[in-house]
């Protein structure tokens, strides 16, 4: 009798060429303005025995390496008040005033923060641009008047 031929035989008994694999994108690093999101990119090879190994990136030559980072969240942020430092007190003693610059800033979709119209910031949250100050109390000084005529 003749032996029965095999119904199945192995083929592609060689290792597969390495290929790029990647994870899903991570959430954006920023809710507004310009953020970055990242993912893992690995060079993977399936061996002849069907096992999978990760190999050096230099071995993945069939396609360019996929990006592992990209820009995201390209929307303008809410405008917020900003202010400089208060100036020195207008008087060296006694009651004076101090002033500072108050302005409305907005981080925009391109990631750059720009000064915008005050109307874009909530008026109720606007910081004071002037305040009272007193460095120290003024020293007492004598006030003199001319002598009056003598009554003799």
C-alpha cells in the first residue's frame, strides 16, 4: 500500500521581515492651546515558529518609522487676566497710591499667548490696577507762625 499524503504541510518557514507597530495615541497634554500627544512605536518581527520578538529599530526597513508624537488640541484657551507688579508708592510717607498694568491674555491654538481685548476677559475677575499704600507715617513737624505784637 502507498502512504497517505500529508493533508497539511508547513510553508513560509522563514522569519517574517520586521514591521512597525504602534499603540493608540495618548490623550492630548493640553485641553486648549497647543498640546502634544504620544504613542509607543516598536519594531516587531514574527519568527518562523510564530513567536513575536521586538528588534532594533534599524531592522524595520520596509516602511518609514511612524511618528511617536504629534500636535493636538488646536483650540484657543479662555482669556485670562494678567498683571504686572505694583509700582513703588507715590509718596515716601503718608498715604499714597501704587499702580500696575492689568491686561487680558489668551493662549491661542498655535500655542502662543497673546494680549487680547479686555472685553474677552471676565470683567468680574479683573484685578485692581491701583491700590492705596503707606510706606510709613510722616514725621511730625513743627509749624510756626509769626510772633504776635506784645500787649504791654
